[in-house]
């Protein structure tokens, strides 16, 4: 989760992403999916939204950065390597800057990356669309919260199906 912070959310035309980000964090907690939450220069841009902090899984890792790409920060690659995952779901603010640059570097490192479109935004829709298009050109798949959650479940027989279904109703 990339830079869903106080001042950045306040710069958006409408905050259409934070409620869905809460649902994603709740689902990650239920499904025990590792979560990394980046914060771009929190001294200037504020911290991650409080409602996201409250819902973050206990094992979530908060990672401060000044580089637009989280991959450019010391220790970030090692953190991801320790999770031993090949697939990364990415979302956040701003689509055309930090989300795009992080996703691009993840792909160059061999990760299979999907951007959650409905939990990603920019101050201007034209920049959002350009960032999304550039990611598609790199082979990054575009998904939604619901698609991602059902892909994690794989079947209605998953023991956590009812809990996850309750998040999206």
C-alpha cells in the first residue's frame, strides 16, 4: 500500500479509495497476507490515514521513504525478499508517481505485479490514466478489490469465504 497519507488524500478531488483500502487491510488480516505500507516523507505529508493504521494487520510493516519508488529505499528489497512471494498487489497515491515507479521496479526485479485500480488515485484524472496506461505497457495487470479478494480465496469452500464476502457486500 503506497502513500495513502493525510495530505495526499486531501489533495484528491474525492477520496474514493480509503474505504476500500480499509477493506483490503481487513481482508489481509483475515487471510494472513503480508502487508507493507509505505509513507512518503511523513514529516511533510502526514502519516498514513488513522483508519488504515487501525485496520492494518498486526504484522504489517510501515516503511518510510523519500524515494518515489519504494524499491529505491535501503532495506525495501530485502523486506520483500523475506516474504518469499512472487505476486504483489499494489495500490495507493499517486498513480503516476510513487505507485507507477514502485510497480515498474518490482516488475524489473521479476515480480508479478497487479495494481488495484479502485484503491489507486492521483490528484488529476489525466495523470491517473497516464500512470495506469504506463503500468499496462510494462505488463502490469489491472485488477479491482473484489477480483483480487476472490482470486485470493480461489473457491467458496475457502474457510474464510464468508468473512471476506462480508467485507464486500
